[in-house]
C-alpha cells in the first residue's frame, strides 16, 4: 500500500464525520430526550410492545400514560392504532389470489406541552407475499411472520423519526 493510499484511508473517517455522516443508531434517544411520556392507544398490542422494547433498548426513560397533555419539560408521544390493509395483487390460473400485498400504517404526534413538535404524521410499510393454495396453514404463518417484521419496521421508522427531530428547547 502506498503512502498516499494509507493517508487517504486514514483521512476518510475524518472526512465522513466532518460532513455529518454517522451510522444509523449513532444519535441515541437518551442523549436527546431526558423524559418522554408515551400514549399508545393499545399498549398491549404487538406494535405497542415492540415500541416499548425499542425505547428501552435505546436507553430512553419513558412513562406510559393515558393523558393527552404532557407534563412540563416532558415530551408526549401519542401513537394511534395500527391500520392494516391486505389486498390481492395477482391471481393464479384458478382465478384465486396468488400474491397479496399488506400495508401497515400508524399515525403519531409528538407534543411539547401545548406546542406540536411533530404534527400528525403517518408512517407506512408495504410488503407482498405469495399464498400457496396447497398449504393454507403455511401461508397464514408466512403472513404472520411478514406482518410481525413489518411492525418491527414501523417501530424502527418511528425511532429514526424521533432521532431526527429538532426540538425548540433542550430536553437533555
């Protein structure tokens, strides 16, 4: 390796950090928010449990609440119910659905007292899967696996959206 190649190799990480590049997950929520209240319409749903687990894994201290108003110096994240749509996108020679598309969506709002930090926003993920008419039980299991992965993707989108949020006053 030449001296120039070594120098470039050593300078590349510095150049990337100077332009603001960071790996996903680099900005932790616990560094951005000192306190967060979370209002999930169905906290015991799969989406609600995955959201709680992801917030804990991010090291964020949060409190599940049923109120619609945040306490002082606390952000309130309100997450609506997940909406699910399943529709056929192709048919087989027997005129039965061969492939389905599933779309999951969730609405959320982030409030800072009376101030709206993130107005009502909808996050959506879509996937398709094949249905085997010879193995209906296997197709149902595949649909459940795909839906679970989609919920995990929705939660990841929500966490990344929170990480990207610019807050007017410091909550750190």
